[in-house]
């Protein structure tokens, strides 16, 4: 049975309770309230799960336009794993099946916009366009906004609201958490820079990105 949010311990409260239990001044471990994210307690297991999800996302995203569906399914899997809910891979594949067909439109649109923005940046650097530096800045800003929208919508997607509802929720999420949006942009830059340095590193990088999409919104609640 799920434990109500108000009856769970934050990370700092859990550490304090554990110290009190060890010193004998507080409740024993069996008497403590459950952690808010019990699946995150085994850090090596969480890292391994993120790497596994990175591999699965990469395999599904090989056609490129399937990346949004793969990322959404990976985020939902890691969210279940961290919450210590049912996180068997069968549920991951179910999410992939539900997200992939509608997500093809999102993936195709994202791919076209990415190519256009990269072309703008390349032309701006060539010197053939007047105001090249300004156009280059606009191009990079557009890529950052596109990456933010992709990560945020993948983190919001559910079979119930679909991709249209997930994309509509992105502006509200950004307004509610500007710092979190900046963290997501940094996450996208990390994935891009890591892949540019060595293409196979995309696998662990996208797994870490999926984990970041899960954890970044939760940091505000834990504070």
C-alpha cells in the first residue's frame, strides 16, 4: 500500500533519524517512517538501472524520430523504480507501445526543427549572412528551447494525457520552476557534448538524462 506523502521522510530527515537510531537516542530503524524514495537508497542499483534504461532508450531511438517515446518510457520506468513500485521491464515496453505512434509526430517535428536550427548556426558562422553572430545566438537559443521542451514533455507524458497534453504542460512547468528548466537545458548540453566527444557515450548520457528528468522536479519538494 502506498504511504501518504506527508508520512514519508525527506532525505535530511531520514539521515537524522538514522543517526538517532544508531546512537540510541531515537527510534529503531523498524520504527522509522519509510523514505520518500525507497528505490533510490541502493545507489549502485539505481545507477545500473539508469544505464540499462540508457541502453534501451538508445535501441528504440535508433530511427531518431522515436526518441521522444523512448525517453518518456524510460523516465516512467525510473520513476517507478525510485518509488519502489512495480518496475519490471514489461511495463517499460507497454509505455513504449503506447507512446511511439503518437510520438512519431513529435519526433519528426523535433528533427526538422533541429536540422533547420543547425543549418542557421552553420550559415551564421560562414559569414555569408549579415548579423551572423546574432543569428547564431538565436539558433543556439532555439536548440536549447527545443531540448527543454523535449525533456520536459517526456517527463510529463502519460498514456492518459498523451503528447498533446504533455506539450501543453511545458510552459506552465517552466514558469513554475525556472531553475529546474535551466537544469534540464544543462542536461541536454551534457548529452550533446558527451555524444560529440564519443558517440557510444550517448548510452550512459541519455540514461543519466532520464534520471535527471525524474529527479530535478523533486528537489523542490525535498527542500
